[in-house]
C-alpha cells in the first residue's frame, strides 16, 4: 500500500526541502521504494539538494501536460536503486499544476509499486502547496521553534483538516506530525527560543523528530548530499531517528538537552 506524505509548513525557509530529501533517502536506505516530488514550480531546489540538478531533462509539469512520460521524467538516485526524484519545472507558472494531473501521476506511481511518495511542498497556501497536501495520507509539518513559524503552521493544520481529499470524502483528517528544525537547547534555556513542549502545546501535535541547529545541514545541502547520509553528524542521526519513528519504531528524542560540560572544561573554561 503506497503512502503519500506531504512535507509542509506555513513559513518559507524552515527546512522543508532539506527534510524531504533526508526523509526520502532514509526511507530508501530502510529498503522502501521511494520517490520524492518537488511541488515548488518556478523555484525548484530539491534537485540541487539531491545532487541531480544536471540530470533533469523532463519535469513534473512535462508529465502532467503529456510532454513526457513519468518514466522519462523520473531521475534514479545514484546512491540507492530504490529512490527516485521528480523535479519541478524551473520556468513554468504555478498554475501549470492541475489536480487531475497530480492525481494521475500519484496513481501511476502507486501502480508502479512505490512504498512512499514524499511531496515537497512550497511554503504557504498557494496552489502548489494545496495540491501537495490534497492527496496526502500523512503530513510532516516542519516548524522552527519561533512564534511566527508556529503561528503560520497552525494555519496549515487548519487546511490539512479541511482542504484535503480525506476531509472532503469524510475519511478523517490527514495524520499530521510535527518536525522541529534548527533546535538549540542552549537558546531554549536562555529563553530565546520556544521549547519542544511549547510548540507541541500550541499546535496540538507530538514531535516525530527534532533536528538540532547545525552548520552540517547547510554544508550537506551545498554538496548535494542530504544530511541524513552523514551519520557522523547530529543532524544526520536526528533525521535517521525520525525515519525510524515514521516506520513504527520507538526511539527517544536526542540532542534536546543542554550539553553538560565536563569537570575539566568547567575548571579551565571553554
């Protein structure tokens, strides 16, 4: 049974595409046949983070408009045989996506035996974001622990509850989970950032993952290597934990407490 997962948020720049790429790689590494689709028409970035930007010949819009087959447009990842990328168009308008076209592509992917379809949504509530969430079975709501990000994500939860196919057909709400990114326990302790409990309480969601604030995320993205592939980094390990939880495993949250300094560090400073 194919699961369609939308990675969404109300605010731009919170790490949706980074998250989509890492979750897709993690699912593939766990043996699941996975495709990740970029819904951000005109502003595509997923292909850069996945390291396949030079291999894009046909895109999502080409498939929807019949200019290419899905098989022609899917880019097979070089690291995992069971991972594929469907890039967004760089030149078309967001109105180039249609509900019927998206539904047809998702059905074809399901018929082809994909276990997971990860939909990388643009920020906000415009057409691309609506279509990315409309057919979803599950949502990963990406939030930075700051008031504006949390407030904007609250609006997205309202749309997930009312503007999806599940809601329209009375099949219940899309199963939503919170993913906190750029989390700094030290800044939380200093009162500069909302805590995990604060965000969970405001949004009414449990955190499926907490990704620590780290330069490793940007470094990995610039290299076209999703950070989950580097399990020597805290961010990579946190994304790996998140994927495990998505697959039903129970793992405690890590990297959420202020690191205690050792005796000699306290004695000599640092």
